C-alpha cells in the first residue's frame, strides 16, 4: 500500500458544506442527457420526440465509435430534443412514467466475474450502453474499448469543495462495490488502483480486494485522480490510463450482479445559497428544481452542476451533468467593495489564500460570485505553483500553450494534465486568469494535431 502526502494545495473554506445526512427531495419527473458533457463525441440520435424508452435504452451513439451508445437514465417518453447551432444536440429530455421499466440483462454470479475476461466484460458494458462511464487519460475523454490500458484508477476520495463524502455514499455497499472493482480488473492487465483518504472508516474502501490500495492525505486537489496517477504511477507517452468514478463502480456492479442499469447516485446540494446543505438520493441527469425547491436563501443565485471550481453553470430548470454529483449554489453579487484592497480589515471578514490578513480565524466564508478584480497582466509570484502538487511548471506550460508550441507543451507534461488539476490555480491567480480553460485549449490543440 502506498501512502501519498500532498502538501501543496488549498481547501477553500466556503460555507454550506453538506452534512452527512440525507435531505428529502422531490422525485424528479424528468431526466436528461446532454451530449456536450462528452468530449470529442459526434452524437447521432437513435430516438425522436414521442418515443417510449426504458431505463438503459440507447439514446444516441458516437459517429466516430458507433459501438459506444448512451443509456437512458429513466423510463418514459422522449419529451424534448433541444438542438443548438448547426443542429448540434444540446439536450435530450425524458418525461418519466410513474412505473418505469428497465432493460434486463442476464445476471452473473459474483464467483463467475473473475473468469469472464476482458472481451466478455467489454461486450456486456457496451451492450448495456454504459461504456461512457469509463474515461481515459490523456485528454479525459471516453475511453476506446479496443485499447489496452496500462492501469485503471478509481479515486475513493472527493477533496473538492462541497462534494459528496464517499465514505458516506458507499456505506453498506461493500459487495456491489467489490463486484465493480472485480469487473474493472478484467479490463486491464495492470490492475486497478483504488485511492482513499488515510483516516477513512468505510469498509467498501478499506477492505477492497484484488486491487492496489493507496491512501492519501492533504488539501485539495489530493482527491483528483490526475494528481493520484501522477504520484502513484505517472503517465508515460503512448500509454493510456482509464479512470472511473467511485459511484460508477457501483453501477457496473449492479449491471453484472442484477442485470440492470441502476442510474441512482448519492449527490449533494450545498453552498452559501442553500438553506439545508446535505446529501441527497437522486439519479444521473435529474432535474435541478427538485433539489432546490424551498431550499434557497434567495432567488438570485448562480447554480452550478458540479463543484464550485470545475462545474458548469446551469439554472433552476436545468439538469445534473452526467458525471456530476453536486449542485453548488452561490449568491450573485455585483457590488464593488469600497476601497478594495486598501480597505482596512482582517481575515475575520476577508478571505485570503496567502494570509494577507493577520488572523487565526478558521471559520467558513459566505462566498458570492464577485471576482474581486479583473483580468490583468501576469504576476509570476508562484501562486500557481503553491497549489499544484505535480512536478509540472504551470507558468511555463501556460506560455507554451499560448504560443502553440506543441513540442514544448508535450515536454512540459500537458498530456498528463486535465483542467480540473489547475482549477485552484485559477482561484488563487492574482491576475484573474482562467488557467484551466487554457489547459483545455492546449489539450484540444494536441488532440486535433493527432
């Protein structure tokens, strides 16, 4: 077992952290899949408005890899297909029946999983239209079923602000989680790496078998799978590493043991704008309104599908993203602070990553959408380096991307990165640069260059 100690990083002290209790929410009446959640995919519809679908029915496929299809997270009727520019598919909305039907596959006994082999496991996941839950590094895109990954990584620790406590979410699910790990073990000769927080007491994580166990301690982004790969078994050129979310491991376990696709997930509703921040029982693609009805302090908020650092803005009528398990709510504010940085104060009232204000205050802060400054020239004072726990020079990498120097980008480790690993760099940047979006721009350049 490897123990990783992360020293660089930062835990944002944002108010509204979810308690380890379930908050009762309305049952969603509609669910959605948004094809733009998936990078480098060219979707082709398999359904039209008015069609009846079951849980697990294919909704669309990828023109580049036609074997990869997307399963419906609900049983009912296709209510709406929203198209964007050039008729790109933005959203597929399904109105749920009171009694939902599921596509049934033949269940497999737990004892038989370890003897299935990669081919049979791959075919079963493709047949169930669930291959999109397996992603790859580099590029953090959906993996190619024909690849032979060097290893598969599962992070059992969410360190991002306001996210699901996986110790709580995986409680009492040890057998299904173990089955999911055994399934993944069939897909890579390099095995599965499972990482969890050093002080966890979740048996599903600590008692996992047939996997490489690792513990991690330290501030965010210690829970990011990219950071864990970097410290455990760094990515090398011409290699592929697959990654799977911990709750999707449960999805695979249910598929093989029960023969069904169970879209249920544990999520969180959290942030300074939420009255009762807590965990919730919901499903992939659920309607946001069902989470937030009568649970907001005000009507003027920024609602985010995902965590506050890497999530995407949505609205009260929007839907949870395919890979998201958190709805973050931050009050909107456009007020300018009087005197700005010249205003006297301390950390009791003002937040500082660099301890610019003398205080021992460890309270949480009611963040708003204020940026507290505007885009300005770069100030190289090591603010990015202080929160990036990877052996990468972020400043030099950033400049190489802007120069579109492909050789330099690759040499500085771009293909090992994802924008989520640089989210804190954006948060602490004195120049207000969105570093993560530049990292994604560089990755897209490398992908297009082929």
